[in-house]
């Protein structure tokens, strides 16, 4: 693993007004999340908590299929940032097609969303019986005239729009194997 959380890691709002994580040894991780989208007040300095560490490892474990270790760490840290600091969102499910089979996702699960001709890969960072907060692992996409979802962008959607990518991978393995 590239990074292992420790008690020196600190969240703070950087000079560009985005959430940052000081990893020690002159290393900083910059999230793409501006202060206006966060529940924390500036200036702020908070340690990387035990809960953050648990989320980090949960997300890393579920991101095994992501191409590179550095991309997995980046996705996991952004997932922790959204789960911990992002302002509550209203569901924006209308951008995505409803699925025939209802799927109740698990924390950290990689799920898919169909947005017209485009299929998005998302990671669930918070879930409830009816809605899930997700972070996009797909390239930037324009969802509507006024909504763009960037890579690592957060969006809340109804669970009836989600489909499991893990179930799809298992089905593919059964067909091949």
C-alpha cells in the first residue's frame, strides 16, 4: 500500500479554499471539494479520525479493480472526505434510468448508473434504505443543461437507479469460467 493513515494526518481548508489533507513529510492531498460544499468552518484543522481510517480501508478494499494503487488511494481519500465533510444533498435521480431490479448497496460498493447513452461507475460513500450518496469514478460528464458531474464529484441518488457492478462481474466470470 502506498499510504497508511496515522495520527499525524490532519484535514484543513487550504489557501484555494478546498479541503486538504496533510499527510506529513511535506505531502499534501488536495480534494476537489470547495469550502462552500462542506459542513466545516474555515479555518479548520481536524485529525484523521479512527472512523476516517475505517472508511479509508473499507473503500480501498472495494476499489481492488481500479487500475493503479495511486488512483485507489485518491478515490478512497475523496470518499472519506465526502462521507465526513460534504453538505447534505438532495437526491438528483432524474438524471439516471430506473432499474428493473432494486439494489440495496453496501458502503464502499462499486455501482453503476445509466445516464442515457453513458454508463457511470460510482462508489457508495453513504447509504440508507432508499438513497445513497456516491462519488463518481468516471470521467467528467454533462448530466443536463445545468449539471456537470466531474470525476470524484458527489451526487445522491435513489437506490432504484443503482445496479451492482460486482454482480455483473460475477455473472461474467460464470459465463467465461
